[in-house]
């Protein structure tokens, strides 16, 4: 790639931005459009060649000074090629439904607007690479990702994991971190002694413990903290806004409905019987990128439970546990029929929300997840995992990746007839492969602020070196 013309998305924290600056010192950039919550200018590119898009504005399709007459039209060939992106996009809009619902027609209109804007932008500005600081799951980001795939433009995604300061540079979210698979195979052939550095050794020791370390959780500001940051002052003008009060009323109604859903779930929930065979199914909180896009069609977790119910051997129960945050905060992807229909399945039981996840994992025959940390951590307890999505541990020993009914039946046979489960020494070897291939950095804002122990310099260096290496390779 002689002259780089890029779209750079979500590299907004201090060290991530500095990493792009370092990248530009070694890779020639002629053009660098950026998307983020703040404008980050790069010294190696002229100001007229680095347009910035405010993510909060364009998320809902608000493009400043947009003139539809100047945009390239859409044709059937492109629309058909982007069908899979369109399907994901229609679900992604749910992320905007904080205080209102978006109809099918509104979602369609929004999709075609984003598609037209970014197809025009990519073509006219001759974009030849897109660099993502987080898995593309925001509305414009995913359209850009889809267009790049159709146009065979390289995409580089720095996707964080739930391990501290551990990310993977991936080019396709469905293939995920193929470098881990390749390194794992190398280590298996070498039969080398597995030596982990201090962080990964500590992580391993924590996870083999039945009450292992809990995964990274993000602290969200409460009402008092928001007020301390000026939220109350900024809200004063909205006290005289009809639109703002309409939103408040909708939020209040949504909260009433959430309480109703929680009561329905609780009415079906039982204490687990650990004396019988069961599969543990911890549901994901939604909407999140862990299911949309990363679980594909299984973004609808009801489909997962229904497939499992159909394929599970006689006498094996499915213990389904709602995500605590969904139970307390969320209504997206859930309704009354969601719980009622699953409760009718003969081998499905909801478990009480305060049931220990550690206990469920310890007593189960297998763990089921889209892409969740519960699956990864189960491997260290020698529990097989049925994975309905795409993530860095999809190639790990003991993971059965489920795409079809046949996959599900084969996994059930392996687990319950042949007794297959991950061997701890192989799981440790896979952790070594992770250590050898990951980017030791926190790229996105959430991880950098709340789950990083690296200095600014170390974080910057790790990100820039990973990008330089990949962009100078033959693949990009």
C-alpha cells in the first residue's frame, strides 16, 4: 500500500490517538477521515484531508450539510451484496431505543441513508483501509465495515477481550483471532514446555479455582455522579421542553414494563437441582456487540435455547439464567412471550436470578454462550462449551462452535455419549497462544479508563507496533 487513504474509527483516548500518530511516522497516510466522540487531528496529514464525523450526530443519520443531490445513487448490485450487513443493521438500531421505538420503515430509511453516504464517501475519497479501535457495532461503523468487505478493502479491528490489557488485531469478526489458532497449532506440534508470564500465570491460577476471578465489569455513573459532572445543570433547560418530557414519560413506561418482565421471569424461576444432568445457559445482556454482530443469527438467544431443547438428550435439563443487568435494567430483545414460550419447553427451566453462576458452572455438563466470558472461563474448569458466535476462544480445546442443527447434535453426542471435555493442559497451551499473539493494550475508552494497568507509553507502543506490523505485511 503506497499511499494510505483511511477511515479511522474510535481511536479517541489519549494513547490510542498517539498510537495512530506513531503509525503515521512509519506508514505514509495521504487521507485520514475519523469518527469519534471528539476530534483528534493528526500532524502527518493536512487538515483538509482529515474530515471528522461526530459519532453522536451521525449515529442517528444526522450528517452536517448533507446534500443528497451530490451523493452517488444506490444500485441493486450493491444493495444485494450488502444484504447481510442490512440484516445486522436492522438489529443494531435497537441500541438507539432508549426512550422511543423505531419502526421497520424508519430503520430501512436510516439504513439506506447510511449506505448511500458511506458508499459515496468511500468511492470519492478512494479509501483503501478502515481501522477500527473497537468491534464495529455502532450503526455507521458496521455499514462502513460491510462496504469495505464488499469492495475488498482491508479492515483492521483492535478488539478488546475480558482479559486486562489484552486485545486482538483481527480483519474479519467471524474469523476472529485466527492468529491464536495458528499459534496454538504450532505449540501443539512442538510439545514445548508451557511458560506463562506473570499476568497470564496469575490469570490461569485464578481461573482453575472454583471461585475464580470475576471478569471485567464496567462502572457506570449513577444519578449523583452525573449531577456532579454538571448533568443536573444541563438538564434545567429540558424542564421547559415538551419533547424532553415526552421522553421522560416513555422512559417511565419502559421502566414499568421492565418491572413487569422481571416479575414474569421470577414467576418461572426455580432453584436448580444439582443432582440431575443439565446444561448451563447464561443469557447475554442486550443490546451489546457480544451478540450483535458477534453471535450472527443467534443474536436472538431464544433461537439458541429452542435449538438446544430440540437436540438435548432425554433427561438433560437446560438451566437458563437471565443476565443480572438485563433483569435490573433492560427490556431490549425481551417481551412477555420471550419468557413464556421458553418456559413451555419441557426441558427448559429458568433459575433464580441470585443463583450463583459459579455453582451452576461447577455442576453443569456444559456451558452455552454466544461469545461470553462464561464460556471462556468454563474451559479452565474442564467444562465443554457450546459457542453460538465468534470470538477469540472459538478455536480453543473443548469449544464446539454451533452454526447448524447438525453441529448441535454432534456436540451433544460428544459431550453426553463420549464424555469429551477440555483437558487443562491443552487449555493452558491455548492461553499461551493468546499470550504470544495478543496486543497487550487497551484501545477502547471503556477498557482504557476502567481496566488497564499500562502506562500511556506502553499502551501507545503496543497499539502502534501491532498496526505497523500488519499494515506493512503482504496481507494489507
